[in-house]
């Protein structure tokens, strides 16, 4: 008799975004003439930069020739991309990395979910609340948690509330935890962490022999020069932090797929008897066993994002999205909503009006304004009463959506 992994049965309802899609389909079927504007999913809308297209076209031509054809690529990524990552993302910020510490993949979502495989099931995991659902759900699937309570919180996970009262920055755990998920700029709240804040987390991790899983997928949207783009800008972070980066929002690669994870060789985890083990070697083993590298064409495009032309073009696109964020902030503030984020991040986190639940506000906004956002409750109990909007829509759609908000 084949049995299932019963940990999957612990998962609450459906994954957040498919549920949103289901409700949209239901509404559209009953209102076929409605023009729905989505500010919900964090998916980009602007086309790839010309420099990236040019590089990918060349890569396709390479693949069509005897001399240029490539089969399986290096599991950790081609040197031309890995070198570009180190030279552009880290060296200018005073961070020195070795090529062996960079692991190119097909997405940060995959990496943040898969990284937990190299850690024991008895680790105590801490997450911010609200939180990107992948962090929690993958630990549930692995069997690292108990069942969820009536608030949707799982046993054996430490939830760190992020609310307006603490500026959406979690407090350090009162006790000892082993694995800490942090995301800055934050999805969904749009909050950012100063170097001082990150230093507190690094010091906590060093003291408790914990590991920080630092999701920096939105670092390119930081506009404040005093906000770190990498946790490795903090002294000691290389001993305790794994960092995740993505080309999805930075270069519009949501449909192309390319990302990378940094696992410093100084970072150690421990056996039950206290023996230190390099996490880098464990992730390399997992990565090379279950992954055959991102495509040559995708990596060629990602490398082009680091050229002078590519940087300029990608920045122009990011500036468009951040102009959208500014318009959303300004418009909602003028309408009397309490809004957060949107300055150093492409996400706007707003308080729902009239004590409406986040799903009730979702339905009202869809029905009255034909606009879609993301209910905060989908990100955790502390997200209830909040709503996430993204800045990735086309500017004319953002403008129209804000005009429609006035009718809600």
C-alpha cells in the first residue's frame, strides 16, 4: 500500500494565490464585461530590457551551432554569470565572495522553499507574521511543524508579529530559535531594515548558533542609500546568514526564471552531537543532486542585466514601478486610507477600512471597483485587517485603479 506524506494534510486551505485566481474566475464568469485590474500578484508587466533580449537571441544562435551548443551547464551556474554577480552585486558594497559560494537557480521561491531540506526536522523555525507563505508551507510539508490552530498558526513555529506599532519590524525572539526567515525589503509589508536592525539579528544568530535565511529578492527597489542591500554588509553575517536573490523583479524574469543563492563557507550548522558542518557543502550536494542548472539562455540574459546598457534599462523599468508605488501611496493617502511601504519596495500595505476583514475587503474591491489586491490574512494572522497592493501593473492601469478606489 502506497502511503502519502501526511504532513501535506496539515496545510491550511489552498495556497493563497490560486484562491485569489479562483475568486477572480468566478466573478469574471458572472460579469464577463467587467474590466478587472490586478494589483494583486507580484508579477511584472514591462517587457524584458533590450540588452537582455539581445543577449538571449545570441545565446539561442549559439545553441543552434556546433561550436556554440551547450548541454547540461555547470550546476552552480556559468562563470560569466557568477562573476558578474560578485563584481556587481557584492564587491561594490564591500562584500567579498568566492565563486563556490554562489548557486544559480531558476527562482528564489524554489530556493527559499528547498533550503530547509538541508536542516534537521527538530530545528525551531521563526517567521515574521505576516510572512511570504512559502516559508511556512514548505516547513509544514517537511514535517517540521505540528498542526495549525484556529488562527492558522502551526505548532512548533515561532511567529514574530509585525504590526504598525513596531513599524512592521519583528522583535528578537524571547527564547532560542534555530532558523530565522527574514525578508527585506519585505513582502508583503514593504518594510525595510536598517544596518542597525540587521546587526541585532546577526548578533542574535551568532549567540544562539542560529541561521538566518535572508530573502533579498527586492533589494533593487531600495531608494534610501542608508538601507543595506545585502545582509553581508553587516559584520559577522557571513557566519550565520544565507541570502537569496532573484532576477524576477529586478530584470523582469518572472517568465524566464533565473535567481541565485549565497551560502558562505564560514556558515556552519551542527550535528546532534555538536559537530560543525559547512552548510555550503550540504547545499552543493542537494543542488547538484536535484537540479541541472538554469538554462544557458536564461543565464546569458541575466548576465546582460549587469552590462552598462542592461543596468540602465532595468533601472528605467524599476523607476516605472516605483512611480506606480508613489501614485498608489499618494492616492490612497488622499482617500483617507492608512498606507505603508511603497518607498523602498514595490509593495503597498494598507489597513482595510471600517474594520472589514481582508477577504471581505477583497470581495468588496473586486465587486465595486473591479480591482484585485491580496488579502493580508493570506500572509498570516497579523495580516488580518490589512491588504497588499503591488506596483507591477501598467501605469495607466494603476491610474485607473486609483480612480476606481474612490468608488469603494
